[in-house]
C-alpha cells in the first residue's frame, strides 16, 4: 500500500470523526447551553476538519517537494513547519474566541479534546490497518503489483 493510500484512509476516517464531533458536540452542546453550546460544538468540529486537512496537506506538499523521499530533511521541515503553523493558528483562534458570548467554553473544550484524541486514534488506525511491506519490492498476498511501492 502506498503512503498516499494510508493518507487517504486517514482523511476518510478524519471526515467521519469530524461529522461525529459535529453531530454529538452540537446535540450535547444544545442540550447543555442552547444555541451557544450548539455553536461551540460546531466550531470544535470545524477546527477538527481544518487541522486534519492541514496535516494531510503538509504531508502531500512535503512528499511532492521531496519527490516521495519521506526520509529527507526537507520533508520533516515542511511537516514540522505546518505543525508550528497549526499551533500558532490554534492559539490565535483561542485568543479571538475567548470571552465571546456565542461560545460555551466547556462545550468547546470538550469538543476540541474529543477532536485531539480522535485524530490520534484516526492516524493510528489508518497506519495499523495499512498493509505495508517491511521489505521494498515484495508483493503481499492479495495485493495488486501496480499499487505496491
């Protein structure tokens, strides 16, 4: 399985996670605090989608910039730079949203917490369920030779 297939699986699982957080977070948020709770759950789900897309995008950009050499220093520099950008953007979003009347801080916190834990689980599941050969050029049983590295 190519690394792009693993990334595609992570994106698909991430989309499911985002929808799940949007649905559960907005329903629980609405039950807890009405419309501000609903908005808080939806903002948390939106951040999930944004940051997972930035992660996937950074890996794609880094892969293209290094011609698929994931052991390149440039690859890790691009991915680390994107991580730093996400961290700064997250802090900026928290500062902007702090004290807003349309936001319930507790619902927002728990939806973001669910997003962080969920995205870690998504990445692990996508990687663990991938059938990746330890030896390059070896075809795994049931694998089409055109899809191998």
